[in-house]
C-alpha cells in the first residue's frame, strides 16, 4: 500500500468510525438505523454523493462495509435492491426515477426481486416472451417468470418484458420497475434441495405498470438488463458481498424494519472467507477438521491450503477489478472470470466439507427444527452450515449466467472466437422458432 493510500484509508476509517460512534444505537429499530445509514451515504458509499452515496471508489466502499462490521453495527440493507436495482437505476434511470427509487433502497424501505428468467428463457434471456402492451400511459403485462429469488418478500421487481415483437429479439425488450403488491401478481415458492424455498415462480396476469417506470427507455431493456447482469456478475463473483449486510431483510414484508437493530448484530453469523446464505469459508472447514481430527490427513490440509489460496486470488482479483472500475478502466472478461472462480471455489468447498464430515455429511436438516436438533447433537452449528453449502453449491454455477455461458462470453467477446451461427439478430422475434 502506498503512503497516500494509507492516509486516505486512515481518513476514511477515522471519519466513518467517528460517524458510527455518534450514530449507531443498537436500541433503534432497523428502519431508524437504515434511515440514518442510508441518508448519510454509508449504505452505498460508491454511489454519487448526490444520490445517497459518498463518491468513494469501489475498493474504499468495500473497506467502509468492513469498518461498519468491525465496529459491530448493522450493515446496509442486503438484497437485490442495493446489489442490482439501485446501481442499475443510478446508471440508467432518469433523475426523476433516481429520486423515486434510490432512497427507499438505501434505507431498506423497499425490497426488490429480479423478474428476468422465464421457463423458456434463461441462458437465452433475450428470447423472453412475457409481454407488455401499451394502454395509454400504462403497460399491461402478461407472462410467467421463474427462479425469482426473494419474490415472496419483494415490494418491487426488475421486470423484463417484450414491448415490440416485430423487431429482432434484443431490440424489443423494456426494463420496468413493477409493483409486486398488486392484483395479478402471483408468487409461488419453489422448494429446493437445501430444504429452503429461496426462489419462486411468478405469474403475471394483466399486471399494470406505468410508462414512467420504464428504466432506460422503451425497447432499450437489453442494454439495461446487461447493466444489471454486470453488477450481478461482479457482485456474486469471487469474494463479493457486503461484510455486514444481509442479516436483516429489507422491505415491508419481512417485518425486520420494526425490530431492534442490535438483535441482528449480536447474533451475527460466521462468514469466514466468503459470506451469505449457503456459503462456508475455509476457516469453518479448518475448525471442523481440527475438531474431528481429519486435519491429520495430509490431503485435507493440502485442499484447505488450495481453498485458502483460491480465496486470496479471488479477493485480489475483485479488488483489482473494483480499483480499475473506479478509474474508469476494465480488464475484459474479469467479471466473468470472477464468477467462474466462485463457482469453482464453492464446488471445492462442497467436496472438502463432505470429506471432513465423513458419514455425518449424509445428514441434513431440511426444516429449521431439524437443523437445530442436529446442531445441538453436534454441539455446534458448523456441520449444519457445511451440508447446506454442499447442497447449494450447484446454484452459483447456474445463476447470473451459467458457467457454460460465461465461457461462451469469454470465447466470443474477449478472445474474438466466432459466434454460434444464428439468425436471431436480424429476424423479428415474432418469426423466430420457439418451444411450446
Ligand atoms: C439459486 C438461483 C437463483 C436464481 N435467481 C434468479 C432471480 O432472482 N431472477 C431471475 O430472473 N433468475 C434467477 N435465476 C435463474 C438463472 O439466471 C437461470 O437459471 C440461468 O440463467 C440458466 O437458465 P435456465 O435455468 O433456463 O437454463 P438453460 O438456459 O435452459 O440451460 C440449461 C443448460 O444448457 C446450457 N446451455 C444453454 N445455452 C447454452 C449455450 N448457448 N452454450 C453452451 N451451453 C448452453 C446451460 O449452461 C445449462 O447447463 C436463479 C438461478 C439459481 C440457480
């Protein structure tokens, strides 16, 4: 670290710690705390100061979240509002839309979900067929979405809908902010093999969205969607995620806004070497292996070191990417590589975790009561986290664009390899052959 970086970091730390001393109060409600944090610019410090940020570089913003966590305060609202919708609107929205949506995101008042994927459009997202038909200054939306994470608790959705089927598929899509609490929006949870129901099917029947909720303009949704996907890949890529966020749920549905803020920090979970639901770090695995004696196995020690090294590489890659982005630069494909690296790390974590657990790895608490009973039997929470992470390990290689799609992007857009032959960039969407 250079001298000037050091002094900048000390300045940031001093300023933020002083602010936290004056403002953090574990007795306040989550809503009151997030109001203070968000409006002071510390929930999204890399955003422009004019729009609830602090104009910090991305790496300084990561450091700010670490300082909040180390101080013991509750971090910013987690979820897709702060991760995806906010930064997308900050880049692609009008001032009026920034005014309307960003404050509720940084203060956690509104939670968002991402209504992109459909039963017939995942990797081929631009093939989506949910339609939005203009009716005066409104649009009427019909269709089905799937895999919608946190759909049951969302107040608003980032909706991709087809607004012009008579142009090639990438050109006739619009990106809307849609109210999830309206007639015609039906959210059906899908239970996954971890036992949780993280994602949902969402059925949209004559759902109404105002024209002024089209982010980035009508028929420009593909560019806006790619802005969101860019934030998704770098956010979900190696080591991403806020250190302290995500413990309390934003929005009007979870009920966390009215709860005591300190309740969330006092039971803050273990998040070594990664963080978030379904993620277990090398520190947890080392602790488990030490406790049950498998640390004596040289292959376990070797794999732990490999995992540690991969996390470190991922961390520095992410910092490099963020530092470059802060200066307006980029390394083509780095976000895709970061995401591929995280998929790899999580599969290795699964394999090593199950090796360390041995036969215990075959038991999993699908209901929270079962998980609690197993944790009590084991005398700690760690094994429960490992089986959860093992069952969730397939997820990251699918969401945000599958591993195969990341490879395709690297091949075509970074290495300049020829695209797969296709007529879908010239033929109107209506004329393209489609399933069902
Ligand atoms: C945990 C989780 C959370 C998610 N959350 C959300 C969410 O909140 N909102 C949302 O909109 N979506 C969400 N998704 C959906 C996710 O984005 C899609 O699952 C993903 O884009 C893949 O689409 P698909 O499932 O339709 O698979 P398909 O596109 O049908 O792919 C099936 C298989 O074919 C391969 N394949 C497809 N096309 C190609 C190609 N051209 N070249 C090589 N291989 C190819 C894929 O890699 C994959 O292995 C989530 C997914 C998961 C697992």
